[in-house]
C-alpha cells in the first residue's frame, strides 16, 4: 500500500507525543515500574529480561538499576523510541541490547 510515508510520520509523531506526555498518559507510572521490578527474581546468576515495547527505556532503566546481574533486551517498533532508549541506557553498556523488528 502506498501512503507516501504518512504512516511512518504519524508513528514517529505518536512516539514523540508519548515521550513528551507519557507521565500524563500513564499516571503513577513510576509506582507501576517499582511493582514490576519487585516482581522480577533477584538473579543469583546472570539473567535475561525482555522488555517488549520498551519505549524510551524508562522501565528498562529501573530494571537495570535494581537487577545488576541481568541483561535486558529492549524491543520497540519505533526507531525514535529505540534511539532514546539507547541514549538513556548507554551507561549500562552491553547489559542493554536494543532490538527492532529484525532482531
């Protein structure tokens, strides 16, 4: 289907809107992240976490902070979100690995 790039532009605009207004779209999201991190096991051995629709990496950051023995794979359909996640999580080095639809 030919859409002259309109769909891609709309997807990136939705991503930017979520970056700008996510705290309003998901009230108390920090509280939700704490609950999710608390539900993860405390890895005695290196572990792997997969974050589907990782967005800009906010939940991934909370996980990597609290679970220093895990590697996290972040997947998202938005290249803009993956770029933001990579920037945010660069300090974790190889512990964060981003994936797109071809990963």
